[in-house]
C-alpha cells in the first residue's frame, strides 16, 4: 500500500538530515522532491503544488525545538498536512434510519458488489445490525447471482427480483420487505457502467430520489488514480453523495486517489478495502494513513485488530496450559489462525513502525503459514499434544506427509521450542500471550 510513494517521500525528507536548521534553500530542495513524489503518485498538480506551499509556509515559520532535528520537524509538518488533505478526522457512517438505507454507486469494475457484502458483514459483526442486501444491477450478466453468493458467504439475506427490470421499483419493494421483516439496514447495490454516461446517471439519480437514502456512498477503485478523482466529481455533481469508499488499496496503487479525492469533491473517505476476504474492510483514518505513507506504521489499527480476535476464555485456558508446560502444536496452530484472521500478512507488517521499510523488497505471501500448517496437520494427535514424542523417525514421516523437507520440520520444532520458552517467561512475568498483550494495549504502544 503506497510503497512507491512512501519510498520517494522518505528520500525527499532525507535531504534535510544533517542540517542544523531549516532555510529557504534546503526546504525548497526537499519540497521539490516531495512535489515530484506526489505527482508520480498521480496526485493532481494543483493539489500537489498547494500542499508543498502550505508545508513551506509552516516550515519556514517554525522554530526548530532543541529535541527535534530539521528533518524530524519536516516529517511532522508533512504528516499533519497529509492528514488534513485526506480529511482530518475519521467520519462515521450514518445509521440513524429505521431501516437505514444505504445507496452504493460507482463504475463497473470498481468492486461495488463485493464491497456491498463487506459493508453488510461489517455492520452485522461490528455494529450488531441486521442488514439486507438489494440487487438493483439489472444489466451486468450474473450480477444478481454474484450478490447472492456474497450474501451466502456472510449469512446475509439478499433481496432480488430477476424478472423486474425497474431498479426504482426493486429498491422500493426491498425497503418494504425490510420494514416487514425486521431488517434495520438496507444496502442497495446499483448498476455500474464502464464509463460515466447520461443513461446511468439518470437511472441512479431516479433511484436516489425515490428511496431518499440516509447514506449515499461512491465506490472507487484506488488503482485508477487521477481518473478515480474525475469520476468521483462527475458522480458527486449528480448525487451529492455522502462519502467515498476506496477499494483495492492492497494492490500496487500509487495513492493519488486517496490523497486527492477529499480535496476535489469535499467529501470524506469513509471506508477502504484492503483485500479480497469479506473481513478486509477498514474505517478510514486520515492520520493513521498519513503515518503509514511516511513509514511510521499504524500500531493503533494493529492493536484494534488484535483486540477483535482476542478471546479471554481461550487466553485463560492457554495460560493454564503454559503454566503446566502443556502448550502443544494444536495451541500453536490456534494462535496462527488468530493472526491470519487479523488480515493479510503484508498489510499487518506495514502497520509495524519501520517494518514496511525494512522489508520493502521482501515478498510476503498471504499463505506464509501454509508450510507450518501442513507440518502440524501431518502430526498425530499425540504428537501435537506432546511434541517431545517427535523423534527422527517421526520427523521423516511428518516431512513426507506434509510435502516438506526434514530441515523445515526441524526448524519448526526449534521455533516452537523457543516460543514455548518465551511464553513460559511471559507467564512468569504476569503476561499471557502475544494476542493478550496486544489486546491489552488500548492506548497503543506503551511509552518508553
């Protein structure tokens, strides 16, 4: 996410390192590179120029504190300005209606239907809502079927009328169905096109007028860069939407849409899509995204994800096992499953301060744990509960059964042994396990 932009901004801000004070000359050199980095990320030229002008005004007017180097001060100013440019504060979704009606808009291929499912899943699991998905895309082949598949994956009902070719009637009937059956959120997935056209705009404007949604969201593919911003403006001129959803931020995106879109349409980015799974949805926090763009990580989001997966009862059971020296491979596998639920590995690593930069050339696959899982699943129940049983003969069998080499089995055994000792030490010091420790840090990382 924003790897290229982060790298170029890091190099630009590095120009001030070693300088004793901020001057017109060294600030000009630095901001020239900052502007170039933003333009390369597909940020609008005027936005990039205005951004660097504001940064320069603040930098020249600042007295460098004795505890800060000029480079550090510049990073802080750039971070603050990036945060403001992307919206300042996080903006929540309006759930005041009964039912709350949410209209999804956007171009074909933006990920609108998939994100409708992600949003329904988010509202169901995080907000304790009972959502209804509505299929109003009557043109794209298999669009209705796709929404039914998505709904089935997350256990959310989908309302559709395959024979009805009037999206306004379908949406109105769906709202009646929701009221009659206790649904408190209605998410209307509308048709998209390959480009903005008058017919599409008229149709979605008619749906919008007929159902008067509490929330109108514009879904845009972040990888389309400046084109995404132009499309957002065209939709906003007709719908006056309430917020933006950026999808595919886990791809090799340049980041221009995320940085520019708030400034152009003056509407907040409310959610971002960070992967293919139904759980891959995050509330958009401009300050956290600015931290990540500047390579500072996002510890708060990492802790929040850990809290979501943390199970206090399971932690107590695990604590007892560690105390009795009964921590086994089944427990190890359970910990891996919890980590996997937190999101894709590359995204998680990017939340750790400094890790994204240190591992920028390292390819981190989503299935990074697959060899470990295969090895553990090739063990017998007795071997998983009592690892000391595993001798050379058993290791050979496990390696063959898991399709791995005996060296990999030995490596896992060594890592498991080290982890067991570490968790035993944490136990002695009053800790429980990694998930427990992270979940307890509600205020973020403790101060040094």
